[in-house]
C-alpha cells in the first residue's frame, strides 16, 4: 500500500485518467473529490462489497422449484387477474 500525505486542494493521480483531490478535512473525516472518466465506476468500499455479494448471490445455484411455479402462475393469469387454465 502506498501512503501519501496531502493537504487541502492537493491531489494524487492514479494512472493518466484518475485524480483524487483532498477537498476538506474536519476532525477525523476527510472529504475527497474524484475526477475519473465516466466509464470508470467509483463506489465507497462498503457499497462495492454489497454489489459484489449481490452478484455472487445472483449466480448461486440455490434454485428453488417453487420459484418456477410462482413465475408460471404469474404468467398464467388472465387479464382480470384470475388464474387461467393449465
């Protein structure tokens, strides 16, 4: 891990396209500004971890047969919201 000291309005560059600027420091909180191309997603780490967990869960083989039945029932309803014939 690279550790750098920066003051307000000072920045660091990550590659040629990403700039991280120290916007403000109050107590134990530091506000950072991040300038990056739109194709680069930027998330707080806890949000990034949640996204990763959701992606893993979406690929999980924990398929439940009732899920297919519920989906079938949903599409089997007629226009009045009543179940159609099977």
